[in-house]
């Protein structure tokens, strides 16, 4: 059978034809919405990153510019915002003891109790020196991240967080650990700074405790330090002015504008600034000789590296005055002893070499006796003066009545001179005090005998007593020759005697009133004098009422 082939015409390939007209509206809207969402998400992510970056920068700024306590408040707020939490705290430790804490959303007492509980998340993190997380009540968790010192790894703080989720994401972990590391570095710097400040303050206090004036000058010439003794020695005005000078040489020398030997001081400090340490001390004076100083310098070196030099000024005014007084005392004593000894020796030689008639011999013997008595009194007074620093030596103080003592001594005063009338008048009151009876007798004897001696023409001598203005006040008033006005300020000085024609005729050692002043001061009292030439003198002794038993 034959197969019959059928004719099948070939299909014509039609060319592709683009559709004309707009796309369907639904497809266009879907595409635009997707792009806007992506742009919005990117914008939101960018804003969030910007905010986090801003918070991190603010945390860094707080660590760099604020003190640790204030910075912790900023750090906690920013950290909680970064990790999206509402409750947390930062605890700081010093010498393993809680020293400061900042909280938000957590009670302080709760954290203090946790810090005392050895099983709490805080103590575990502190002891183990690593982050610890424990479940808390009501589906919450609490984490403690230790803040460690970079130098020794010790725990100096803890970051405490309360969170509703079990794990932090990687970004949150990074923020927390980054803060822990930076806070540890900041605390380390602050600790070192405080240690340096403490050492600095301790050094200043040690220098201020030195009685000598100290001036420290650094080798670089940039810094200078003066201790309190130096500031007390010179007027504050000069010190304030000195702070404006650039170089230590000028600043140092400006402190001593009242030094009398300015050139010598400038040369001395110039040697210091040039690295030379003069071996000898130099003697200086200030305020026109009213302040005497001894200066020396020492080199300050650490590990053979020169850091600076120290100038020490010692006030030797009192020492020089004491040396001068001692020299004057020896000179005066020698002179005072020589005078009666010369008289005794001269009249004794006359009696030995010549045969004298009765009246003249008697006169010479009386002179010898008088000079011998004067010599004995002088020696007694000198010994009394030498005991001036300890007037109670060999004596005891007890309750006594000054009024009764004066009345008991009155007969002796009456017999001392026939040309004088002694009057004693005490106003009502109690005149009891704790005193040495022996010294009180010596005080009134010296004052009365002084009044008798310096009123050679006789007259009235009045002894008055009154309890007034919280004081026991006793006065001895005479009608004698008086004291020149220029001599009044020195009348209680040792060996001082008013220099006029009347006083030169009257004998004496010049020590009686000085002894009176020592006795009064030993009993916490004061003594003063009012006098007018040709009229008389009034000596006033006052003892504080605190010594009186009411």
C-alpha cells in the first residue's frame, strides 16, 4: 500500500511586536513601593547608626572631660540607650571596697545588698574577674561585666544590666565590652592622677611643716615652689606679683625685694640656676636689718639626674639677739661687779698701808661694808635672773590671800624708811590666787623698796588693791622723782636704769624691776608703769580672775 504524502504548508515566522501603551498600573505601584521601603529602611538604619555613633562619641567625651563620678552617669544613660535597656548600674571600687555607684531603674540598696552577698552576680563577677549572667525574678536576667585595670587586671568597677532576653547580640556585646575596656583605662589614669596629686600634696605638707623657709627651683626654670614659712616671712603682695614672672630666676629674686643685700642674693640664686651649688652659707638681712637670715642650698637629684635645687632660709634673728644679749649681759655684769670690787679693794689697801684716825677709818669701813652689801645684792639678783626661765625652781604654788600677805609685810615696810608714810587700802573682794608665797613677797618687796629708793625726799607710798574687770589689780604709787618718758619702755629690761642726774645718785643693780616682771609673768599676770618726772610713779600688777576661787 502506498503512503500518500499530504502537503502541509510551512508556518510563517511572525516578527516580535512590542506592545504599545502603558504597563499595568498594579505592577508600577508594586515596584515603587518596594524601592521606597528600601530607601526608608536604609535611611532609618543610617539614622540609627548616626545616633549610636553620637552616643559613643558622647561617652568618649565624658570619659575625657568629666571626673569619673560625673562621667559614669553619662555612660550609664548612653549605654542603656545603645543596648535598648531601661535598668542598669555602674559600680566603682577602690581597694576592693565599693566607693561609688550610679543607677537607673535599680534601687541603690538592692545593689549594696548584692555587693555584700557572696553568691550574687556582682560578687561572682568581682571574684571570677569575668562576665556573669544569672536569671532573675519575673523572667528577667541580670548580667555583671567587670571593669578591669589594664596594669594588674584587678577589678575597679562593674557594669550591671537587667534585661528581659537571655542573650545579647554581637553589636550589644561589642558596645558593653568596649565601654568596660575604656572605663578601665580611664579609671587607671584617674587613679594614677590621684596618686600623683596625693604625693604632691604630701610633699607640700612636708615642706610646709618645716620651720625654715624653703624655695624649690626646677632645673628647667619652669616651676618654683615656696613653702608656707617663706610666704609668712615675706609680704603676700610680693608673692602674688612673683607669679607673673616667666623665669624662675626672676620669680625667685622678686620674692626678696626687701632683702638688704640684694646683689649678694641675686648672685647666689644665679649660681643655683647655672647648676652651681655654693658650699657655704650666706648671711643676709631683710626689712632694714629687722630680719636676720642664714641661707644655704642643696641639689635635688633622682638617679643621678638633676631635677632642681632647694634654697633654705633660716631665721636667725632671735639667735643673734640672744647672742647679743648674752654678750651684753656678760659685759654689764663684769662692769657692775668691777665697780664695788674696785671700791672694796681701794679702801682696803688704804687701811692696810696707812694709819688713819678713828673717824676716817670708820668711814672707810662703812664704805667697804656698803659696797660688800651691794655686791651681795647684785650676785643674788643675777642668780635670780638666771633662774628666770624656771622661776618655780625650789618653790611651790598654793592658795594664798594677797591682801593678807601685804598687811603682814607692812611693818617691814614701815621700818624700811622713817621719811616715808606707807598707806595700804584694799577695796572689798576676795584676793585669793594660786601663787608662790616666796615670790609674791619678793615682788612686793622689790616694788616697795623701789618706791622708797626713788623718792629720796620721802613722801606718801600707797598700796591699793581692787577686784575689777575680771582682774585682781594691785598698785604701788609713790611721790618720787619719776621716770623720764623716753625710759619708760625700757624700765623692765635687765640692768636698765633711767639716765638722769637724780637717778645717778641712787644706787641699784638695775635688776629689781626685771625680776618683778619675771615673777608676774610666771603667774600669768601683767605689770606696767605710769610715771611723770617730778611727780612720781605708779606700778600696776594684774592677775587674771580665772586664778581666783569664788
